[in-house]
């Protein structure tokens, strides 16, 4: 004799089957997505659980955003929009995408405000000094070649027509956006995540960051390390508790070469055509957008210890600098940085507040300003 399940039991069993088929296990937080882009790494940390399908969709969208920026602004891709612009005839207007035009506008603004310390036409000099895609031997270039390329460059050598969305080169300059495009890519990924309803995340591309929300359910802020300016080790000198902001750092202690016992930094001063020689080793900028913070971190690294902080005060930039001092270093911050992180955080980190450092006003350096 066959026993039959009661009707209510059959319904309950059917419901369980349907639910098990529709539900999907969650990936526990934090969820880390990472890979390679722009000649460096990217890492995205999502602070809330998601299903595997959601994560797959998010990751595909992130890759689309990164690929779009790379296809537009890479100097290592012959088919990129920027490479095409760099090959365009001198004096002829070229239509540009809104994204590339936006990065050019940011670059022009920072160049003007920094007195030419930031210059996207410096690419020819970067290549000459062995730090660009030309893959030249690591050696000091001949003086005549240096002067020739220095005469070609300048922020006024690229003209923008923002209304028409076009630009033209006024001399045979090589535009290099590596000091701002990476930050722009961070912003694009951050905007994409927010558009998908993701509220708590960290995006990191080669050390340039955007932080949103919190890193856990306890509401803790994200923790960002500022490295010791030492090429021999990677150790965080300071750990900053931050949220809802962008962070960019520029330093001369990783990428350099030596010739005849002298060290040549990859940070090229576009005003002299030569690597910087001052004591400023690292600049960290907190800002509203990573592209702007990225560009300013480079500009301030060129300016040197005194001029960088003077410029930060004038422009209202939140800046932390690390300056070489014998075997150690000196840490200084701008008023805007102190306001953003708070006095308690500075005291905990052991960083003097602006006005509390007697050496600040008498700072001496050998930079040209």
C-alpha cells in the first residue's frame, strides 16, 4: 500500500525546492577584486556581502571602466586615443572624447595653479630620462638633447577648445597623462560602484585611492597606510583612519636610477627639464576627486619642501609631506590636512600641527621656486 503525503506537506516541500533553487549563497565581506591595469595593480574592496552573480556583474563593470580609461589615455597602447592625438599633425584640431577632455582640463588647471610644476607635455623629457615607454637606457641624456626637448614643451603647447570638444598640439609635444589618468580611473570605478548602489568600498589603483562609507558593520573608517620613504622596505609610517574622500601619494623613492654614484629621480621638473634634487620624498594629498589629488601630488613633489606647503595653504589643499632629514625624515601637514583628520589623530600619529613646528617657518631647501 502506497502512502501519500498530505497536501500541505507536498506544498511545503515544493516551496522549499523552489526557494533553494532561487537563492544563492552570499560571499562574505570583505570581498576583494584585483588584477593588473595601467602598468600597475588595481584592487577593489567591497565591505558588504553579495551573491556570486552580483560580484561577477560588479567585477565585469569595473573591468569595463578600467578598459575604457586605458583605451583613451594610455601611452603604452598605439591604438589609444591619446597616442592617436600625439601622432596628429601639429596645429590641426582633433576631436576628443569628453573623458579625455576632462582630464586635459584638470591638468591645465593644476598646471596654472602650480606655476608650471605640473605639465602633461613633459612626456618627451620623461622618455629622455629613461622613465617612459621609449625604454631608453638608464643614463643621463646629452645636454643638447635635453635642451632640445625642453624647448619643445610647455602647458601652452596644447590648446583646448572645450566648447567644441577638441584640442590641438602647437608643437611636436608628447602628452603624458600618467600623473592624472590613474586617479581618473579610480574616480570612474568609484562612480560606477555608487551607480550600482554600492555604498561601502575602497578602490586602489597603484596607490591612488577612493574611499566610501565604512570597512565593516561596526562603522569603522577605512585605514590607509603612508609608507616610509625608503626604497629598501615597504613599511607604513602612518596609518590614517579615513572615509568618503580620495587619497593620492607621489614619491621619488621607488622609481629612480643611479649613474656615477648620483641618484636620478623619476620626478622631472618641467621647468628645468631635470629630475628634482630637493629633500622632499613623499607627498600625500586628500581630496574630493582622485584625479585632482593625483595631479596635485605630482605638482607638489616637484615644488619641494617649502613651496609645496606654501602652495597647499594658498590652494586649500590637504597635504602631508615627508622630507628626508639625514637618516630619517620630517613630517609636516597643511592646515587643511589638520582640519580633515583632526587634532586628536595628529597627536596620536605624532605629527606636529601647523604652527606647532618651529622648523616650519625657517625651512631651508635648495629648490628653485
